[in-house]
């Protein structure tokens, strides 16, 4: 019998550019399209869910949303074409192209439409149904791919110096004048001053590109603001331009005209050197901590529960290293990866957000399951369909032949980025700032289970954060002991509390008590009574009452019913508090647009209703302070995050985690997970950036 819902499915709209299509992996775990069961993509909201029997995230989404139609997507790699001996090798790529990767060239997709209205348990398969929406889902850029493309995009704009350049008339430069640096013999990494035509070498760059900074020295002597890198100029007028005055890469809209002043025709040029963007990408991909031991042997790759790598999403090592350190702690494991996992299943069924991709709780539970379960900690060659991840994958004692593919925390990164302007970019960030964004910690009223120490490794030099490689002397046996002197006891005799720095709330006028009593006795709400008194001089109840009757139909003077919870939530999602959202909707009679305008025009109004008290009721019981006040307390080093590079905005982060009760350490370098050698741990411990101690 044919499915009776074919016509309904055929009327569904394919995804548009604004839609996030989660077809690569489940939004609540890291099961992906590369596994035998594939991913169920909802054909109405494009959420991705797994149909794994225990977690059944796809079925949970169907039950919660009422969306009954999915597209099952599976992927497997195509065999690599073999080049015959007599064939020419492929042309070498000379320019980095930032574009969507063509999946169809490398993978085969297997798709099946399913109707869950016909079969609520497994979904009824409709093999040849509704080609239009199937093609729309497959051909759309997936949510994960959108993040990867953005990772390498860099917006470079003109500056005042490139827009107002005044060139000195020097005439054409002979070819010999463009062959080497004017101050040394370097013949690559050459920068041409677009003001006077001086040719100087650049700074020494990652990847073995030499430089003596003679172009920078020319700027310091002449103040000619910017130069172009020879070898990066294309016939289209593209090139690497650096403004020394702005100390940043910039765009020169008139590059062809400026170069023609020196007799250089861009139409005859071709790109022969890497641009700064290409070098930066190469730097981020290859700027690694050493993966060899002191004796030169390659470090052992590890796989198994608690040994899952996190793939680099593009300058995301600060996220990976911090998450690895945090989820090595028992308290984090118990909070986000409880055993048995009943609370995680319950949260998936009752999540307050409409989609898991919008819920920070769902994403942290997803990361916890991915890192700790061991299902995804498998060598790269076992990543595709036909080789499902095993619950008993290789443990710490086994040595796989190659590194893991790693799981991609793109959902968590995208969600965190919505609430933090810096983490929303694809630039390198400070691991300590990211840690602070996830966790709030302060001075102890008691000693916590986990102690985090931030080594202040950066100071401002000429307003530029500069790294200080000053080693921290750790206590013997990596164990920190805290005693009575470290415990806070509150205000002591002879001490006075410092004044609070909280901003003073706007004061309300003193309303005539008798008039207020009369108006409230007539049934008017306090806020309307106060508004009437303010409008009539704040003294005469009769005048205030007449004003109220005259302005009964004014906006905001009706009964101001309680706004719907959905409207309050929408306003809260814009960054306002619940009290602010509620008040704004009340005074604008539930008009969303006017409510937002009202909030922006009343930035100091915290939403407190006049006459109401926001002070919490006094509690008859003292809140128990977590932790312990028994001394001494000992903390043993559990993990540390290290940074390699000159700035928080560049370089690379890795995490070292101690496993077991001994001194065996594991290095987490993005997706690479290896057994760390003793000498490197000893060397890096003193220069770490974040230290995680757990109470012994």
C-alpha cells in the first residue's frame, strides 16, 4: 500500500540560504552520516538526528516537534582514482581558493525519504519520492560546512592611507631594481613601497621564509605608510598590501594605477609567492607542538574512552584545549555525562529550546558524550560507514597506526559565538577568556573541588599584548597545599566593608500617601495612580482621578495585561532581562516593535515596577556553602593548557591531562591524542597558561 502522505511531503519547501541544514551529524551527539544508520534530516526544520536505538534523537525530535517526515542521509567515500604511470601529474595549486568543497567529487550519498506518520518506530521508506526537496537538502551548504568556510574568510578593507596615497614621481623601475632587497641580498619576501618605490625585505615568516625587516625600517625612517608584496600581485589587481601606519593588512582599490606609476603592468604579472592569508592558514594548520619525544621517536597515538580528539575548526584550539581540561574533571563529567545517562535522555525530551542546536545544555552534553564515551575515538580509516565506532575502542594501552579524525564542536562554538562578539569570529582567542565565559569563580568562602590557576602570561607593551615566557615554579609532586591563611572569614573586628560599586538605580519621586491610598481604593493599579499624580502635580487625588478617566484610552493606560511568555522570551533573546521585557511589553500593549524601541530609549530602566520591592525575602535558614572549610587542603595537578606563540591572538593551544592515579600524561593537540613523554611534560608544566588542580 502506497504512503498516503506523498502529496504532503511534495509540498514541503526545500531549504533556503538562511536555513542551517544539519545533514552531517546529529545535533545532540556526534553520530554522523558516515555511520551505517546515517542521519535523519527533518524535512520541515532541517534538524539532524540519529536513530541509534539507545539515544534515538531523531525519534525524540519527531515526538516533540510533530514533524513526521525525514530524509535519511548516508555517505561513503568514493575510491581514489589511480593515475597511470604515463599520465602527467595534476597541476600544482598556486593560489588558495576559499570556496565550498565539492562533496560529490569525493563521496557517494545514499538518501531515503521516510514517513514516520506511517511507521512511528522505524519510519516508512519512500525510495523514489519527492526529488526536489531531496536535491535541495543535499545540495545546500550544511551548517558544519558554513562554519568551516567562515573559518578561512578574512575581510580586508581599505584604510585612509590606501585611499589618500600621494606618490612621489620616480618613473619606471628597471627590472634589476625589483630583483632583490635594496638593503640586503634577499630575493624573496620583497615589499615595494607604493609611495617612493623602495624595495625592502619583509619580516621573517612562518614556514622558513627569511626576512630582515628592511621594509619596516624604511617606513620608520620615511613614514611612507604601506607596501605591496611582490609575487602576490595578480592580473586582477589583487595583492598582499600591508599598512605599517595601521599595522594591519589592508586593501588598495587603485593597485593597478599605483603600480603603473613605477612602470609595472599588473596584466603581465602572475602570483608566485604565498599571501599573508595563505601563510596564516598554513601557520594555523601546522603550528604544532612537537609530536616527537626527546629521543626523536614519534609519540604514540591513543584512542578510547576519555581520549577523543577535537578537530580544529579554524583557530579553535583555544576551545579544544579548554574543553579537554574541563572534561577531564570528575565534577564536569558527572554534570554533563551522568551514568546512567537517564537525565541526558530526559533533557533531550524536555529541552526548553525548540531545536537542540540553540540549547547550550544540549551542546555541552553532546561534547561530553563525544569526549568521554570513546565511540568516536577511532583511527581516521575507521571513520566511515561500515566501520562503526565501538564502545570498546582501543584503550590507552593500544597504539593505532594513524591519528583520529576527531569530533568537531561546531555546534557549541556557533552557539557560544552568538553570546560573545569575540568568540563569534574565527580569530584566535584567549583560552582563559573562554574558560571564564564558561565558568564563574571567585575568592573562596570555602575550598572548592577544583582549583583553576591562571598564569598571567601577557602584558601590554605599547598597547600590544606581549607574551612573557616566565616559568612558574610548581610545588613538589605537583601538589598544592592551602591552609588557614588562604581561607576567608568575612569582616573581622576593626574592619569595614568597602562601598559597593553598583550603579545607583534611578530614584522615584515621593508620592502623596493620602492621594495614593484614595486612588488605589478606587481600584486603580499603583503604577497608573503614580502616573496620574505625576501628571497633575502629585497632590490632588481628585485631579488625578479626572486625569485617569480622560486618558483611559491612552496607550499603556489600559489594564496592561500580562504579556505572553513567548513574547517575553523573544525580547529576552535580544539580550534584555525578563523584568525589562515584561515591562516594555506592558507599556506598549504587547507590540513587539514598540517594546524594543521603548527599551532602547530607556536604557537605565531595569524593569522594576514602581512601588514594588525586588529585595529577596529574608531566609530563616543560612544557605550551605559548597566545598570544605577543613584545613589543610591539598590539590593535585590534573591538567594544564599551554600556549605556543607570541600573542593570545595567534599561535596554538594544547592540553595535557593526567590519567589514572600515577604520573601518566596524555597530550591533546586538536584531533591528535598521544601519550606525552616525560621530558616534554616537565618542560611545559612551568610555562603553562591555565592550571587545573583537583582536591586530593
